[in-house]
C-alpha cells in the first residue's frame, strides 16, 4: 500500500511533525528569527544553511524534521528517492531582493536562488539524493496532482520513496507542508482526501 509515512508542516509560527507541535512562537516574530529557532531546535551543524535564501531555508528545515533518523539514500539507494514540490509564488521573494541589488551591484549569492527548484538541489545535496526531481507552480495546493504524481513514480518503479510538498514564501507569509511517501504495510493511505485533510490541519 502506498502510504503517507510521515509529514511535517511549518506555518502560523509553528512547526509540527505528524501533527505534534515541536515549536511555537509569537506571531510578531520575523521569519528569519523563527527559522533560526527551528534550526537550533533541530541541533543541526549544517553551516551552508545560513547562505540559503529564505525559501530554501523553509524547505530545508521542514525536510530536516521530516527525515530525522531516516537514511533514505542508504535504505533505498540514492537514485530511488524523488522530490516533487510546488508553490504559488515561485522564487518571487528572492527575485525581488535580487532586483534591488541590480541598482547598485547585482548579488551573485542571491542570483543563485532565483530558480525555485534550487531548494530541491539543497535538500538533495544534504540528504544525498540523486533521484528524479520536479517543481511546479500552481495557484493553490493541489492534493490530487501531488498524490497522482507520487503514485505514478512508485507504481512505475521510478522511485522507492517520494517526498512531496508545498513550500510557499513571500515576504513574511510562509508555509511548508512535506510528506514522505513510501510503500508500506502500515501508515495513512495516500489519497487526495487524506492529503488534503493533513494539509488543512492547522
């Protein structure tokens, strides 16, 4: 059975893993401070985190908690883990920041992140994944599309595990919702209805 083995959400100044709140901060806290608190909570020493743009930081933190104590690349093979993400603003947050630097001197460090799929690369490097990656832009969260895409990858034997998610950030508005999808005998069955229910559980 194809199941949602675990899921992580970051929104409303809260970080949750499988529905359990791990971090909650006051609403006035800036994203930069909140995500740093999440980084500290994770106990990570991945210093490249501080060079990432905000969209990558958001996806990175959600993936760190989602995959904590899991070695998917060792379990399934690096080529057998896929990432399928989507959002609505693409990389607009970083695009705007980069545009501001063009007036003086363009920032190469920001230009690197003016493609939203860079976040997939950051997670892949961290987790040593080499499987198929895809990024899509939709007006809103598309549970059916993500569900069907992950199911097709697993049924066609193009992946043995798939991480699907919605990672949206524009200025101080942000949310991440990542799910680890595997073929297992236990877990929440991957359906459009189940995925929508987990996503809307705020």
